[in-house]
C-alpha cells in the first residue's frame, strides 16, 4: 500500500497506509513492546482475526513491524516495531500532541462553518 506511482507524493502513500481503521491502534500497541497475536486481539476492541492478520501483514510488508516466529510447538509468534516503526511512532506522538492541543479549536471551527452554511441555506 505504500507503493505509489512515479512522482506521487510520498506522504500520500504513507497516509493511505495509516488511514485504515486498525493501523494506528496496532502501531500504538506495538510501541509498548512485542505482542503476541492473541494479545492484540484482546487489546484492540472490535478487530477480527482476519482483519488483524491482513493489517499485520501490510505493516510487516511496509517495514514498520517485524514478525518473530520462535519456532516452538505450539507456535509462538510475536510482533514488534522495527526501527522504522519506532521512528514513525515518534512522529505520530507529535501529531497526537498537536491534536490534543488543537481539538477544541478544530471543533469550534467546524461548528462555525456549519452555522454559516445553515444560515446561507
């Protein structure tokens, strides 16, 4: 999903990868340390096994997470952020702080816009 057409804006491809419903919650959980599949299912409310697997594969394909197979019976697999994933986590932390600081202003701007539109109609 991070692949983009020649000349396309790189940030658009990354934002497309992160825009899915589950990518950010997965990255947030994995930023805390390695996590097994079943633990991710318990921690991320509402995600199905199928969707979790699809998202983990896409994040792994993009180099943001690593799948660690311990080669045991029964199988023991963990996922963790790669160095690239940790660098993204630092960036997302900044975005999260910005959102917290500006949430009220965004909501007020939306309300003002909606009132102007309603008055114009």
